[in-house]
C-alpha cells in the first residue's frame, strides 16, 4: 500500500501532540494537521499529578519544568457561603506516587508539546483545516484547506482523531451522544487582583460549590487567576441574561468567591462554552482511533480533561503502531484501548455524577480517612489510571456510604450553597 504517511493526526492540542510524539518514538511517519496558529488560547488549565509519568515518557518534562508553571499541590473544595471547606492534598495518599501537578496557561503549554512533537520529527501543519475524511480498504484520505484557501488531499494508513470538542470524525459519522441531564455551560476569563491562598496551599485550585452550579479559581501566575462558572444550560436559559451578567451576579452572591474578587480586574475577554459533556458510540473503527476530547469529554469539575486526553492519546498511538506492525486495519488491542479508555473515564464519571448531588457533597465536605478512604479518593482524583484491589474496595465502600447518606444521615446534613 502506498500512502503519504503512516498516520495523520487531526488536531495539535495535548492529545494530538502526545499521539504524534508517541508515534515518532515508535519511528512512524506522522503528519499533524492543526487549524489554528499556536500559541492559541484554550480552556483546561489545571492539570493532575498523573500527567507527570506521561511527560517523563515523552521526554518533555524538562521543557515544562523550565517554563515555570505554577505548582499545584492540592485542590480545595469550598461551600459558596464560605462556611466550610475541605482540601485534597495530593501528597497525602498511600496509593499515589505523584504528589503534585501544575497549573498552566494552555497557550504556552500546548505550544511546548506541539513544538516537542515537531522536534521529534513529526510534520506539523498549522492553519490547516481538515474538511473531510474518507476511509477505504487500503487507506484514509484527508482533505485539507490551508489559510490561503488552497486545498489538498493527503493519505495515511491510519487516522488519529484528536480534534477536541470539534469531534470531527465522530460528528460526521453521527456517533456523538450527550449525557442525559448533564447539559452545562461555562462562563470564564482571566483576572488580576484576586486574593488566593498563600504558603503551602499556594497554587491550589479552588472549587466553590453553589446550590446548582460551581466556580473554579485556578492561579496561573502570581497575579493571574482563571475564574469560571459552570451551571446547567437550562438554568442559564431561564435567567434570560447575557453570560457576563450571569457570571457577575453569581460572584456577587457567592461569598467565598466575592471576598476573593473584591479588587479583581478582568484581563481577558469573557469566554463561553456549552454542550461539552458527551461520549461517542465508537472510539475505534477500521483505520481510525479517537483520542482526547474527540473520544468524549465529561465535565471539568475534577480537572481530568488534559490528563485523560494525554493518557488516551498515548495508548491510542501505541495501538496504531501495533496495528501498523501487524498490517491490520482493526486489532484486538484497538478494542482493548476503547474498553480501557471508557473505564478510566468512568471512574471520574462516578465522582462527577455524584458531585452534583447533596448527599455526596455532605460526605465529601466532611471527609473521614477511616480505612484510608480519603487516600483512595485522592488516588482516583489524582488521575491514577490503574486501580488495585486496595483502592477498589475503599471506593466501593465510600460510594456505599454515599448511598446510605441519602437514606440516613451518617454525616451532618449540611445545606449546600
Ligand atoms: C469549561 C471547561 C473547563 C475545563 N477545565 C479543565 C481543567 O481545569 N483541567 C483539565 O485538565 N481539563 C479541563 N478541561 C478539559 C480540557 O480543555 C480538554 O480535555 C483538553 O483540552 C483536551 O485536549 P485535546 O487535545 O483532546 O483537545 P484540544 O485541546 O481541544 O485540541 C484539539 C485541537 O484540534 C484542532 N482542530 C479541531 N478541529 C480541527 C479540524 N477540523 N482541522 C484541524 N484542526 C482541528 C483545534 O484547533 C485544537 O487545537 C476543561 C474543559 C471545559 C469545557
């Protein structure tokens, strides 16, 4: 079979760059097609500790470290009225090897990853929009449009779709499914003059829980904080107000955020994103593997997006390499990739789904480390991909307690907001 490349990757975000690096490490000829010119703004700024082993394996950690990103040692969960909070300290985990993560400006972070992929030998074409794909028995053909309007076709043995929420191939194949009852909207921007925690807790992400919505506050630099509000799309529509007005009103009525933002100044325009929680019916098909958000995205509450994107991209690229070696268009390893990716995402989904319920919040905000349950939760929320029996049964136990809390008050039945 004669093709231009072993693999073409749509998208140069963290998933696309990771897939490109991994395939280059395996000696494959790779083309990355990216519609934007990097560096470019992107949401998704708080990373998890289990990103670190991937950075090491890709050989990019030194570059990330020297970029001077903010260290993140923990995640704080606050009640909106400021009455209560709890902190997940990543170093406090019998089951977690990586004690900290980083907070990143995605423009800079994504650029480091993409440039590293280029240095490893991937061909990267920016300002190049993929407009169609066609899979035939012996190749994948991609049509692209460059910035000057010129169009071209390129072909490869495999296609890795890392197009993020654009969900390029799955949308064209009508594979996207939204999580029922989980339609959200996020309104966000960068601010200076925000009062964040100092000392050992400097760099922590703050999640502030309101009745049916929540804020994130992510310190990106000494005087730059990303602040975002996530709420139900239906609630937003009922308010019949502009996004910025909804955001400002939520700040004004949430003491834990308002007190920190007394002297805040917006330093970017406000951004809005909605309908970002979905899954795809298929993650693999003949000659195609979907990775990162193009495999599905759940919810930003536990900052799992970039970590899941990079994990799935690394695994996805490895199964592509194996299929190329075997000269096959579909392999058992590709199906196993789909299964294990869904399982990893599912572990976060059980926390996300429950996070929006009152009885979960009541236990989560009043944690007990009996039987090292907090350590087990810590390990999942740090992003550990494999779970051993020791963490598995503790999580089952924790969710059992959540079930009981709904019926009998084990923890103090606090009000949420
Ligand atoms: C409100 C919100 C808050 C979030 N907060 C966090 C957080 O704090 N921490 C975290 O880890 N994650 C967070 N995420 C998730 C995170 O943003 C994503 O999971 C992550 O960016 C996925 O990386 P990716 O490479 O799959 O996709 P992306 O980073 O979106 O990259 C996809 C790339 O593909 C390109 N592309 C798309 N279509 C085409 C095309 N047709 N042709 C060429 N190029 C194309 C795009 O330009 C883009 O550069 C958040 C998400 C949302 C919605």
